[in-house]
C-alpha cells in the first residue's frame, strides 16, 4: 500500500523558517524526526527524546516547544522556527552573537536548543511574563528585572552536559540588553570571522 494514501499516513505542509515543505508522514512521526530525517534540518538535536533535556527546542508561533514531544501532523499551519532560521541571512541574532562572544557552549550539542529557548525567554520577559522566581507577578508591575536568577529559572528546561551555565546566563543577559537597545532581530554589525561560517552558531 502506498504510504501516502494509507490510514496511518497523511500529507502535510510545514511552514519552517518562512518556507513551506510538503511531505507525507506517519501520524506517529514527531516534529523532531520530520525535521532531521525528512527535511535534513539537523541543527535541531535529539538528546533524551523524552522532553527533558531541551536539546530539540524549536519555536512554534514564537513560543518554545520540545519537538521530540510534538507530532509533525499537529504542527501543520503553525510558524516553525528552528536554529537554521534564527539569523537574518548572514547577520546573527543577538543571542547567537552573545553565545559566541561569551563562550556560551563547549561541545555545542545543546546550543541550538539553548539559543531557541533564549530567544523566546527574552520575548516572554519583555512581554511581562512572570517566572517561578518573580517576586511581583501583578500585570501592572511590568517585566521584572532580568536577573541571573530569572534567567536560570526561565532557561531551566535546557540542560548543558558540559556545564557552561555561567556563560549561558551571561550570554542571555547581554543579548537581552542588545534587544532592548534596538537590535531585536539581528546584530547590526557585519558578522565576525568566527561567526560567519554558519548561522546555526555551532549547531
């Protein structure tokens, strides 16, 4: 039986990094496996495959999601952003640039998920979303100070086996400051020689 017409498969179109990708998938296929195995978008990493490590984090409609627990068929019609789509051309996102400048990685395996998560963290904080360590959660209080404790709590779903947490916190803090100063979508300066080879930023 043709898989495309079987009862266990469906044709879907995924909108990934601004491009549409049509494919037929088994209903049990996760978004992670569709990205890596079907579309060759290997920047998104498979870590625990149980939604616990955050290595496979992508953005769905701007919000964080662990793609190993998201079915591909359920992602149809949503805006999917992977690490390959975070930069604008050759200009790195402030989070990517800060991770490079402040050594926010060692082996780099968790870095794509860390970066996608940090991009969303900065937007969530700017929108006034509280975290578990926010003292004043009233909407009228506005965004809390983005302290190291706030960053640690908001990034706690992303594990780094190498233990580069101190640099990750510093990188998120610097990127948030860059975004607040007007560099919201990408670093304005030309990419450095270190960052130019890949917009996945050591994916």
